[in-house]
């Protein structure tokens, strides 16, 4: 029984390390996210190396960027929001788009 408990504790310890500390969300969010998903993505780390990482994404914050624009004005608004969010989240636009696609 003690071995089983120890094994469970080890599994939990390793699992906690794999979960991201922060989620990708709108910087203006103040409440907990109602729709979180976890995705594995190829990201560039601080040393400039491409690595697979587990990323937590608050999909609720990006629904407006996941739909096809119905007009030119909507397309421009989406593009401006994407640029703004990418800058605030310190990532390139293509990576952000890949992460928020469900």
C-alpha cells in the first residue's frame, strides 16, 4: 500500500510540472476563464530553440478571432486585435493563431 501511495505522489509531482503556470488569455481578463484547453505546441524558448510545450489557452478570450469576418471592416478589426494581442502576449501573430484554433 505504501508503494502505491509513493507511486501516486511521484506521478502527481511530475504531472504538476508539465502543466503551464500561466494560461494564454486576454491581458484584460480579471475573472477565471470559463473555457480552458491544453494544447501541445511548437514554441521558441528564451534561448531561441524550438521546443514542444504544453500551453493552456483560454478559448473564450479569442472567439472573435476564430470566426470568418463577414465584411472588410470586420477583417480589419480582427487583424488589428490580433496584432495588439500578439504584442501584449509577446509572441508572433502566426503562433497566436495556431494556439487559439480549436
